[in-house]
C-alpha cells in the first residue's frame, strides 16, 4: 500500500510517500525562506508559496519514491491546526487528486502526525505512552491511551517552547527560526552563567513568556555589550531553562501515568542537549525516551502519511466537504 502524505499547515510545503505503515520511500520538505527577513511567518506569503511549490514538491516525492501517481492507494493531508490559508492549499490539492484518481483521502490533525513521527523511527512502541509535541506552535503533553485515543494532559499557557527560542533568538540578534542557532551557540556556552527563572506552573502545563521577559530585562539592564561578550553563555543559560521545564514535566506525566516510554517530536525535539538530558533523566527512572530522527522531528509529510495510513486501514476516510481547521484539538 502506498500513501501520499501532504503537509502545508505552516511554512513548510511537504510531500512524502509511505509504503505500508512505516517504510518512508520519500520525504520532501521545502522550507519557505521568504519569512526569515520578517522574523516570523507571514501568513499571506506562506499561502502564495504553497501554491507555487505544491506541484513540484509532490512530483519530487513521487520521483524519489520511483512511483507514478496511479500507484498511490490513498492520500493523507493535514487539515488543521495551523494557518487557514496554508492548510487550504494542501487540502484542496489532496481533494483534487483524490477525486481525479478515484482513491480515498483523509484529513489528519497535524498533532497526531507528530505523534506518529516517532512510530516511523521506533515501530515497536506500543501505547500507552506519553507523547510530547514541542514545536514553534505547540508544547503539549499527550497521554496516548491507544492510537487514535488521546488525552492532552498539559500544554503551554502562553508561548510555545519553539516560539520562546525564536523570540529570544531575536533579542540576541540571531535569525529566524532561532532554535538551531541558539543550540549551536549553547554548545560553547555556560548554562549557569545566568539563572533565568523556571516558571512554577502546577500540573503538566508550561509557561515560557516570563522567561522571555526575564531575558529582555536582563539585556536591558546589562546593556548591549553583554551580548557581544557572552552570547554563547546567554544562549546556553536560556536553553537550559527551557530544557529544565520540558524534562521535568514530561517525566512527571510519565511517572504519574505509570508508563515506561516518552516520545518527543516537533522542531524542538531536534535539539541534541534536550534529547540528551531527557534520555538520561528518564533513563534513571527506567523510562525510555524516544526522539525521531532529525528530518522527522520538524514538520514533514511522512508523519502525516503514517497517521493517515493508520486511519485509512481502520476504514476511515474524509468527504469532499471537509473544511480546514485553524484550531483543532486531538
Ligand atoms: O515542528 P516545527 O518544524 O514547526 C512547527 O512549529 O510546527 O518546529 C519549528 C520550531 C521553531 O520554533 C524552531 O526555532 C524550533 O522548532 N527548533 C529548535 C531547534 N530546531 C528547530 N528549537 C531548539 N533547538 C533546535 N535545534
Ligand atoms: Zn509541527
């Protein structure tokens, strides 16, 4: 069975071909560069770029997989949450293909896609487990009772973790998206240079806006010079504060729900220091932490295809009147 996955919910135009439930035959992601000069995603520009890129990206996914359109058995496409104009491009394209090829298609929640990204790397994983989705738009802790049966036990009360990386990177004078640059600078910095605050939020929820404000005030009080002399230390001190919160809450949820696996996905999961700390702290408690490979951490269509294949095999499919959902819960 060959599934074509399509993902256009934000600023990545992505298409992938999945064979069976986990063999990724191709995974093409075209990241839109147009947004970097604005320091964030401009929705109108994102939609226009998706329109320009969707056909070449899907063609490339088919070429790399060495298949033709006629070989596809089903289509999975992100139908939310995300930017409505962006989702609409992928969704309409998928509907058109489905109608033209007379094959089923299914709309997939982007967050369920992130949960399935780990399954592509660690197919042996069985629910129940805790899944953390840590990206530019989300910081969620999900209890996966069964595939398809999810309970969001915690999320951010304000900024997402990736958003905090992006905003602080901007304060540090680093380009968007900020996560990769902050990680790179952190490698040569001291995490204990400044003790930025860790939000004291009850339960499994997060808050990162206070941390961002603390960085802002620190830079204001110390002046521009500190950025020049201690950028690596500042990056490392900020990153350490985010990692502390993520690791603490993720492990707390796993312990309280008595599960022995935590999966972590989303752009921030590609941060090596986060992965290292999560794996070692969880490991000490006998909990296995699983992170997908780098290209499956950030937004991609292979994870959408994996979630779609699971649902299509369960006999589900979407009708032509399915709408895009800018907000959508698991
Ligand atoms: O999952 P993703 O590609 O897109 C969504 O937001 O859905 O995640 C992008 C986010 C950005 O905020 C980016 O700064 C962050 O993930 N990110 C990182 C790293 N790589 C990407 N954050 C920390 N460390 C990284 N290495
Ligand atoms: Zn995402």
